[in-house]
């Protein structure tokens, strides 16, 4: 059970998993004007994301002089000026000015830009990677994009409407494993189970495709016949509840009804704490009332999961029970645990 509690395991995971994969940062909403910037932390690395005249940039938020963070918070600026010694950089990270630089021997400003990181945008979503050699975002997300289009969801036509943040007292792997099975749905999610046929394996079929896992289910027939009895408006171009997971910490749900996509991302803070976000991207024509009913329905499921995850974490902390067991309905959990083991094993090679 030390896999879920050991700080050394988490440090390996940060190096071998999170530092080498695309990480979802948030939306472009605060990056609409030239000069807009925001700061985030990816793993242990401070990052500043900027909007320049050329587009969106991701830069390591560390001054090339004495390593102070260049930017704090978010805002709009023509340049990013380090508050320590006032070295300043343009929005693409090029060093523009260093006070008294004429006194520096053989000093070439072009040799000291902020470190650039791979960055990409999908719909309104911004992704960054700490690995300069990461494959293009489309190689990673393209399979998911194709599946979503097949079920009637085009992310480029959706707009961000709401974010729900959850601080979870549980290891990030417990968060992922909880998402990757619906064996728990019938006993733990009464409203969800009332809306969808998930009480049997046949009602929630899943697939494992290496680092991409997918599952889907259908609303109960009663809501097709009597849509007014549904917990939210299930009538629309989307007909299925589609659940997808992309290694290591990015997942999406889409629900029957009008165009919608819930992005579920989760990031470890410590071995026993994870910060998770629900970002709702909805058809711009969806009414506020319809959006509220849908997001309340899904948020309820999310908070139910938080309680489950935190109970599991309490169960593993003491290491009193050495092993558990996985059943056939948890095949995606089996695949996930193999991905983790393989990544950690690479660190020892």
C-alpha cells in the first residue's frame, strides 16, 4: 500500500509520469488579449503562460539571472519584469533589459531567454508539457477527439461555463482508479444509477487501448419516453454518456442532451492530497437553467466520489491490509496500475 502513501514514489511519478506528459492547465478565457498572462505550477516547476501577438506561449517562470519567479498571479503586461533585479522579458520570453548590462563582460541578451515549453490549445483548453521532446498534442488527444465527434461533441463549438474545484484527501492514483470503474456506481451513486443503466457489466462496457481507456452507457428508456422526468434535459444530439481517460490525469465525460463536455483533471499535491477540477464546456445556446441542472447532477456524482476516495485513502494509510482484489468489471484499473508500475520501473533502469 506504500504506492499510495510513500513520498518517494510520488517524486518518481512526478519525474517519470507528469513531467513527460501533456498537462491540462485551464482555459483560454484569461488569455484573450495581447499581454494577458497567468501563472501555474506544473509538477514542481513554476510556469507563466502568456498571450503575445503571435499566440499563446508557455515559459518556465524562473529568471535567468538568479532564479527568482518572474511573474506572480495573473494580469496584463507589455513585459514581464522580475521583481528581484528587474530583468525584463517580452511575452515570448526574450530578455529585453538587464539593469547596467553595459558593464557585463561579453554579455549577449539573446543567450538568456526564459525557457520555453511545448504548449498547445484544444478548443478553449490549454496544455503544456515539461518535456521538450513530447509528441504533438494531437497524437495524444486525437483519438479522443474522433470518438467525441462520433457521439456528437465538437469541442471547438463549446464554451466554458463553470469550474468546480475539489481538494481531495487521497492519492492521485486512487482518484484515477475511482474514475476507471463503475462497479461502485450502483451502491455509491443513487442518482446516477437511476438515470443510467450501470447496475450490470453489460450496461457499462469499456475498452482499454494502452494509455487511452473508454466506456459508455445509455440513459434509461423511461427518460426517452418521458423526458420531463429526467434529472436534467437529456434531449439533444448527444445520446450517450461517454467516459474517456487519457494517461495520466485527464478525463472527459459527455452526457446525453445538448452539446456538452466535462473535463476532469487531477493533480497530486502530496501522497495523500490531490486537487481536482471539473470544467464544464457547454453548447453556447444552452440556457442557464439547463446548464445548472446538468452541472448540479454531475457535481453530485463528483462529491460522492470524493467521499469514496478519501475513505479508501484512510484504508491504505495504515498498511494493515497487505493486498486487495480486482474483479473483471475493474479491467481499466488493472491497465492503469500496469502503466504506473511500468513508469516507476523505468526510473530504476
